[in-house]
C-alpha cells in the first residue's frame, strides 16, 4: 500500500508581520521547493523536462481534507466585486499562467471541471492572510524529485483585489499575486524578501519575472520551445482580442510593502528552519 500523499503548503502574500531571519536573496535569486528533502515538479521526475498542466476555477465549494491551506475552497465568484469581473478574473489568471509558459517548458490549459484539473483556483473558504498555495505530491522520489499531483491556489475574498499597479501596496494586484502563487504550484520557493517575483514581499517594483525566477523555473522545466512560444503568442493575442485587454501595469512605482508576508509551510517543511515566517507547526 502506498503512503498517503504528502502535503506541502505555502502561504504567500500574507498580511501578518513576521520578521525574516535573513534578509538577503538566495545567491542565484531562486530557491526550489524542498519537501521531505526532495524537489517537486510536474511531469517527469527529471530536472529540465517540461510539463502540460491543466487548471480550473472552483465554481462550487470544495474540500480537501489533507490540504493544510486552501483546504476549503469557495467559488471564485466570491472574489468578484467592484473592479474585478468574472471576465477580468479569467483573463488575469490566464495571463499569469502565460507568464510562466512563455519562459519555460510549460503549457497550461483551462478545463471546465475541477475534477479534471491539476491546479484548482478558488476563493478561501476560511479567509485568512492574502493568498495561499498548496502542493500535494506523489510519495515516491526518483533522483530526489517527486511528482506534483495537485496544487490549489486560493485568495482571500475579504480583501480587495485590483488589476494593475497603482502604488497602493495594501491592495494586491491580482495577476502579480497569481504569478507568485503559481510559481509555488510549479515547485518554486521564496528566494528571499525581495528582488524576484518569487520573493515573499509584495511590491510593485516590477510586473514580470526577474532573473532568479527565470533561472529557477528553467532548472525545473527547461526553456520554452519555439513551438510553445508561437502557440503562447497566438493564445495571448486571441485572449487580448476577446477581452479587449487593457490592464494597467504602467505605473511601476518601486513601492515596497512595509509588511512582510507570512509563510506557512506544511509538515513537510518543518525541518526547513531557514524560512521566514510561520512554519506550520515548525519554528516561527
Ligand atoms: Zn509565496
């Protein structure tokens, strides 16, 4: 009998103040998730190999008993409001996936039903912090790598969300937050406090992947192929045409959030003391 799936969880872009024990970035600007002493990725258990990954929006309440975070997902409808329509949410989510797709051996496609999806995105059923990711993976490691089986992304519906940067770092940009959370769902960890999209502090200093982010994702999945790039461009154009795309990411003020975000890791993280923030049942 196989061991139950191990669950690892990362909270990102949380709102609680927690001072990190270190303040510099990992030297290379990236850090791969290490869970139970191994790396995790989608697809083959070999670094530098690509993967095709599906995602779906939660349109009904879903429960994941073993998930430490995002264990209760509410419909994404809960995230809609003033300036976020369903169409905007769908568009920004697709754009966030595209950001990773165009730089690595990854392809993402939306599916209608969550039971068919590798990654499920919903609102938090029990709102806390800002945004969370949950990664569950197969127990068997090959060359120190485990296959991710499912990932959950959840955002707090009690916080306001926005599209584009406006210098107000208390209201998080939906796309930027999703790019970061998806990075976790793909097997990346926080390299440090700032300077990369995968850094744990929300800033509006840049709206695209930074050198460390690129390095990390390409170590896991290799570089994007020409075919992928062409496909990604076509998809992007049709999305823009459909949605009359006009997100405002023009105001790139280098405003940093004074708040540190909280990192909450699952049990598989509890031996990883180099983390900032709350480590589940591990060290603070
Ligand atoms: Zn994070």
